[in-house]
C-alpha cells in the first residue's frame, strides 16, 4: 500500500504544464516591454542636463573671449593715446562680425543696446547711439542667454 502512495505522488509531481509555461512567458514579455519603455524615456531625458551644461560652458567661453577682447581694445586705445570711446567702437565692430568669437559651426546671436540713465526709468537705446557710455551685450546660443555690461 505504501508503494502505491509513492507511485501516485510521483505521478502528480511531474512539473509545469505547457499552459503554465506559456502564461509565464506572456506575463514576463509584458513586464519586459513596460520596463524597456519606462527606461527608454528616462535614458533619453538623462542626456538633456549634459547638453545644457555643455551649451552653457560654450556660452561662457564666448563671453570670456568677448571680455578679453574688450579689455584688449580698451588697453590698446589708451596706449595709442586715443579715447576709451575708440576702444569701445573697435569692440563693437568685432561684435558686429558674425561668429568673431567662435568657429562657424556653432553660431550665436548678439544683441547690443546702450543704456542711458538720463531719464526715469533708464532707457535702452541702439548701440550706434554714442550719447551713453554703457553698452549692454546679450548673447543667445541654443536657448541659453548671457548678458553683460561694458563701459567706456
């Protein structure tokens, strides 16, 4: 009798059926597809901060080159016995040259305004208006902006 019990137990513990295996694979495939979709969007979005940091660093390099050129133009004008207005006008001519401070593959735009404190509130005029000695320069590069002020 004990032999018959062992024989029936061995017969019933035969493993997984084909239906159980197929259902398990379908559930695993659905979970895998959801995981890939979730991680795929996360991976794509993870590159955005790196690109913004790279573009910001490039914008900062352009601004550093502009500041160095401004200082050079002002020092050169003073050494030549000219007025600071001459150095600033030379600097403005470099700003008007497209991509003067970078290579041609990375283009940026420059906006120049003169700031006048004679009225209330202070006004921004065109860069050609030489009545003000303050120049506001704004650089736009790939949706990033940097602004600085230069004076005579």
